[in-house]
C-alpha cells in the first residue's frame, strides 16, 4: 500500500522535473522514489553543513581577523539552522542519485 496520494506524487514529480528535466515527467512516482529523494535531501544538507566550515578567501588588511570573523559568521549560520543549500552540494547529489531514482520509479 502506497503512502503517497495524488497530490504528493504530483509535487514529487514537479521536484524531479525541475532537477532532471522533462524526461522525469514520465517517471512513476512511488514510495521508493520518495525515500530516495529524502536520502538526497539529507545528503545535501550534510554537504552544506560541512561547507559552512570552509574558510572564505581573505582580502587586504588583518587577514587573521577577517578569517576569524568569517568563520564565526558561518558557525552562527549553522547554529541558526540556516536552510540554504550550496549549489555544489545539490548538483553533485542530483547527479549521483539519478540512476537510483530511475530504478526506484520502475519498482526495482
């Protein structure tokens, strides 16, 4: 028994079409596809959390002070539970899970 109704499937399909293009419109939406998408979102957020701690380039002046200030801003952003995801994280995850989503849509 599937847990998703028509509206859930339609919303999930819209997300996949946005990620993978028009070809995703023909993919069958089911609970397995939803589980893969949830796994993808967790991975995107994990990647983003890790990237929050990568230092930003410094400019002229007190580089140590700039580095410390930039790092503190990132830590505060993480603590505020910032919901943004870095593009590199989303693009990598979307590419990595394409086959798994297609197989899940076929019931494999």
